[in-house]
């Protein structure tokens, strides 16, 4: 899949970057969690936690990327980015737990009850319009 995406977007001359694209694809999972939690923080009126997390991410990323580039070469960059995205996502979830009654598993498992609860909430909100 990465080979097709790179070929379509950038051309065949960039095919050597396919392993890097594959490594970065893992990071998308953690980015999705981060975006979800950022929206929750905004919704409950606590946007400063988003800023704190961004600052921590930058502070951690700079030495991680520097070290990983020296040790692993170009492959170190996407690995460092993925590790930092994982760390910041977990920090955001831990911070959110202080403000909302959630568990870590809430972000990784969707039960039938949760889907039904979401449907009821949507129906209720739509009928109140």
C-alpha cells in the first residue's frame, strides 16, 4: 500500500522512501488518539492541556530525533516521531482521566453498549431540535 501511495503522490523516483512511510503509518494511530483527546479537552474548557502536551512533545522529540538519527540513520526519524506520539497520547489520556470518568480501555475498545449509548444520545439530540 505504501508503495502505491508514494508512487501516486510523488513518483517512482521516491520509492526508496517506502520503508519510512511504513514506519510513519504506525504513528497515525497515536495521532488519532491525540486528536480525539484534544477535542475532549476543548469541549470541557481545558485547552491549556493541549498546549502543555505540545510543549512536552517538542521537548521530548528534539533529543529523541537527534539520538535516533545518529544511531539509526534516516530510519530513526519516523521511529522517534512514533515513540513521541505514543508518549504524548498516553500523557493526554492520563491528564483527561483527572477531568472525566474514563479508562484507558475506553480509547481502544468499543462495546455494543457504547454504540447503543451513542445512538440514543444522537437520537435524543436530534429530536430536541
